[in-house]
């Protein structure tokens, strides 16, 4: 009986060690933009016509699929557990959906960056431009970001980078350091388009604002976003004007 008990303990120890090793390997797995996981996630990111934009990507697709939403959270948590951060700042409003579960997974504070007039005792960044036009600066509550804090900025999508630039400047105004800007979708067509295209350049914007040193990472790009939404016959484009 003693020999059997000893064997069982050894077997259990081996199983735990093997399982723990696999979990740690998964935690430190490197995920690439448009890699195998991203291609599967892209199936849950349909695009719609929306206020003159032929391809408006809707995160509601993966929010309706809990296993996909969980996979996205796991991927981001894995990436930033390895990089190391002090807090996560989510941008109004979709960053409020994505940021909290990632912050919980990493056991880090979540900070809201909201539109002006939505929170008390705030600091405000300068107004900024997006692909939709000019926007008022973002705000953050005083004291949420401390001197030297390593901050991850989260949003659903990056195009021209206008909103991210506002958030970066706000973190810096508080004395923090932006480790990276992370988005589920990155539209690479705006990174450095040819001048004749007429498209705004994120590279030029970041350089002009002296924030070109801040990295931007997106899990999925338009290269694999090919899922056109199957619109019902009574589809109504009833979103607010940009």
C-alpha cells in the first residue's frame, strides 16, 4: 500500500509539473498580427456600410461569441504579462468593453479616458483629429496615473491614430510612460500611405506630435478582415453622424 501511495504521489507531481509547464508556455506564447488565431477571430468581425464608410468593423460580432471574446482577452493578457505594465487605460467607449477583462486577468488597475464633462476632477488633452473629423480632447481623473507608471492604452480599432495620440499625450502629461497602444483591429492603410492617396498618415501625425517612439500593436488587420455582413432586408443605418 505504501508503494502504491508513493507511486500515486510521484504520478500526481509529474502531472502537475507537466500541466503547469504547459500553462506557462501558453502564457508566454507569441501572437502575431494576422496569425492563425487572428484569422479565426476575423471571422467574427463583420463589416457594414455605415455613414458613408463602406467597411465599418463591428466588435459586436465577437462580443456575441463568448469563446472568441475570451480568446482575445487571453491573447492580450499573455502579451502584456510578458511586457510588464502598471495599469491599463481604456478609451471611451469601446476601450471600456475590452480593457476591464484584460485588467482583471492581469490584476492591474483599469483607468477610464472619457470625453470631456463625463467625470469630476479631470485633466484634459488637446483637441485632436480623426478620420471622422475634429474631436474634443480626452480626460482622465487626476491622480489615476502616477509619475513613472507604465501604462497600456487599449481601444478597439486604430486607423489614423488621432484618438490614440490624444491618449498618449494625456498619459505623458500625468508623468506616465506609454508602453504600447493595443487594438484588436489595425487599419494598416493609414500607417504611411502614399501622398497621392490623399489618406492621412499615422506615421506623420505621430512624428509631428513627437510621439513616434510609442509602439502600436493590432491583432487583426484589414488584410484578413474579409467577412462582409449579411444585411437583413430591413437593415437601417441609424448610427449617429460622425
